[in-house]
């Protein structure tokens, strides 16, 4: 944890202890495993808070029976710190940014996968990467049922399998971690490419690597149809580099990534935290890159998808490192609410659960993590009433367009926030062109889009919202709000614990 407590006989007194800054670090894996069968959850904020008084009594010396021998009992200072946390009404606090766990270029051990920035590859590495891509594309024709073939692996994302899409849900990050690895394994199945790794595209630089314009990374043609409404043969396409860069800037993708990495809690797409911002940045990245990438049904056929998603995995690992969430229990300590999604359902088509996929993969390194974050924060729209709170000093306001019925919208859409008719912000929502046929989409039919904007940009101005479905001639650029389920608008100032 961020402030790992020293041996129990030597704890310092911690002023104003918080859960994220101190308390979560007290409980070891053994403590958590030992108490879980007794119905005492020591792995989450909610669990420790619920059992706090009991934990305090059971561990207080002399005489408290916990932890059992041979584990050391709590020191007097540790008990004092814990009691102070209870008396102060269980402050959640924020994690201390932590950088040490997976620093930079650890020397690759045998079999380790060092994933590099796509711009930093040597001529030899580029040659091998091309051979690997060409190799799995060639399998499409020579061995159409080989699971390492490009069409087969890309097809997992949506067509023709239709089942596995995991977006805007808790499983989004772990599911895509397995997916990136599966693709990398496919590349490694090609003779001579056994040690190849997938490089990442650092999208926040707003630069398109030159390599993306070279075959086989510039374009892919599927060996067969990809589903209703798509041309046969199906060939991927994307916007030109200048348009992509302009779109990335317009959607403020780097800003959302920065916001994501500063979050102390994992959160969710609906409520905030890391997930809110990283999924937003991901969606905006897809729509910015277009045209194939904009459509969830076929996005993974564009070779750029793999460099793009390798980077989201790098950012997930970066954030995990910052908040001390690279182990399962470290990660769990950043969760709110129900954590059962970690164990069930499994991440189809693989057999692993999210709990298996969340811990940092021991053999994966990124040449550089994005951990240059000064301080972490926990700013939310609502806070427990028993806590004192303050209004975040930067006076950012959260404008939420709520209850957008995405099932009525034919594909990925963009929501624009206008002040006096002029665009102040825009964000995308990434989905298939026929969301009404997607089981995950149907479960989450009503979705929000959140804008975090400076109060001064919107104060006293006439605000409005527009939905657009880019590049869909049939419905036109402007999509009527009445057909999108008559969404409503919410605005609130962001709060933080005082
Ligand atoms: Cu994606």
C-alpha cells in the first residue's frame, strides 16, 4: 500500500489517517484471506468501515486475540491510528502517488514481454513486427480456422462472434488486457517472431506514428464478409492523419487521460473515478480515428486498433501502479460497491475472471509508464452526508447529459455541449452500428455523457446539447434528441472530502 506500515512494534503515529493513504495498507493478504470466510471483508473501504469497531477491539493490546499467532499483534500506535480513523468518521482520503513497482525498462528476464513505444522500434524490430502481422494475415487464407489468424482474433471483438463485447462495464479493462495478450500470442505463433511484442501508440502525444501508413499496418481486407450492411470484401479505412489529430484535440483525449490517471478510485463509467475518464478517452480515441475504428462492430479489424489498445493497457497498468493496485487486493481497495464482478462472470471467450486478469501480468513490462502525476484526487458529484466536504477549488462543474437511449442511435455518436450556440466540449460514445442487437448494450441501454468544464466557460450563457452521428448520411449529422429518448441535463459542482 502507499504507506506500508513497518513491523507492528514500531508503527509511527499517523496524523489524520485515511483509508486510501494508510488504513488499507495495514491488512495483509493473510489477514484478508483469514477473515473472509468469517464474513469480514478487510479488502475494501466498505468492508473495513463496516467492521471497524470490531477490528479495533479484537486487535487492541493487551489481550486482543487478533491477528492469531504466529502473526505479530498490533502495536499501540497502530491501534491509536486506527481509532483516530474511526473517530474522524472513516475518511476515505486519496492514495499517495506511487511509482516504484514497475519502473521503466526493467531488464527483460527470459520470456518477458517488453512492450515499447511504436516510435522507438529499431529497423530489425519493425521487420519482425511486419513479418508477424503478415504471418497471421496469411493464416486467414491458408488456415481459416486457425485461432491465431487475424480474422479470427479480430473477430473476437464483435463480428462474427457477436457475444463478447465488454464496453462501459466494470470488466472493460481486464477483458481488453486478455485481448491484447491474445493478439500478441497470435503474433508470437509465427515462426521467427516468437519474441515479438506489441508496441503501444501513445495517443496523448497527438501524433500518428509513420509506421501506421505502411503495409500491413495501414489497412486490412477481410477474407470474407463481416456482417449485414458491410461491403464485401470488407476493407478497413481511417481518417487522414491531420483529421485524426484534429479530432483527438477537439475531444480533449489527452485531458481525459490526465484526469483518469489522477483518480484515486477505480469508479465506474457512470459514477466517476479512473474508469469514467479512461473509458471516455478510449471512446473519443475510437471516434477520432474513424471510420472502421469508429464502429464497435468492426473496429478491431483496423491494424491500428492493436497499438491503440496496447496503450490503454499501458495506461491501466500505469494507474494501477500509481494507486498501488497491481495486486488483486491492492486493486480491490480502490473499488466502491459490489465487487462480485471480479469473480463472475468469466471473461468470455477466455476462462479467466476479472480477478485473474486484474493483477499486473508478471511477464509484461512497458518501456515507459505514464506515472508523471503530482497528486491524486477524489472529486465526485455526491459524498456521504456524515463526511464534511468542500467544493473543489478549481470550480469545475460536471454537466451530465443523462438517459441517452443509445439503442435508438445507429452507431457511435458524439454529444456536443454548446454555450450560446458555440461548442465548448464534445465527447463520443462508442458502440456498434446496431446496438439493439448487442446483449451488453441492451443491458445498459440508457447511458450518460459527462462534461467537466470550467464554471466560467458556462456561467450565465445559454446552454444547449446536440447529438451527432458522424458519417451517417441516412440520419444526417444532427440526431433529434426526441429520438434519443429525451435525455435530461444535470449540472453539479464537484465535491471532495474536507
Ligand atoms: Cu476499444
